[in-house]
């Protein structure tokens, strides 16, 4: 099911407020003259209505593309501009809930981990699974990331506290 509601507001619209202590505290500048509070809602992607969404993340250096993973076993890659926003691809292949994912530095690949004890590497342009790597002990995989300087190296955390390094993707 893919239902979406769309309000015609410009992306990133904000409304300045006279008192925004939280913004001032986060900015770390007590002389900050303009403070902002979010106004309205831009778009709702609700294709994962039956299961939780543990993570939503924008692509690296791309404010118009984001992805979200779901405990329904899928990852949705979405585009915000041009309007209306749309789901570009749904990455399917995990047999249980997806717990985490990460964009590669160039955004051409996504790595994901899931409760099915697998890590998968996905091509974002086609949505195809490039590689599936099972956990050697069959443990649920809970988190993942790319090594920032070498996207051929991923690090995965699993149930029981172990952190694993995976080689060539």
C-alpha cells in the first residue's frame, strides 16, 4: 500500500520565532539574531504502514533524496524534488525486518542489515541486490556503516555485541 499526502509548501519552509532557546542552544551562539521553528509538513511517505521504520536518512550531499528502512523487510528510496515527492524504488530481498542501512559516499550503493542474519549490498539506480552476505553464526544483524574512506569495507554490528568487518563488496 502506498498512500501519500502532499501539501503544496516549499521544501524547507521555516518560520522565524522571537524566542527559540533550543535553536540558540544548538547553534552555540547566544547572539544568534534569527531563530527558526519548523512550519507545516512537506510530505508524508506512508508505504510502511504495518511495520515500524527504524531509520530514515538523506543521501550524502543530496537534500532531495532519502531512504527509509522498515521492519517489513524493505527499504524505500524516495525523491523529494521535483514535486510531488515520490518513491523511486523499493528494495526487496530481506526475509525479515531491515534494522539499518547506509548510503555509500557516492550514493550509488546502499548497504543494509536485517533480522534475517544477512547484509545486502544494493545498487540504488536499479534497486537490484548486488551481493548478499550471511552472518557466519546466523545472528541477527542490527547496524551497519561504510568505512568513510573505502566503500569496499563495511562494518556490521550483530546481536550479542560483536562487531564484524566485511571485506570486498
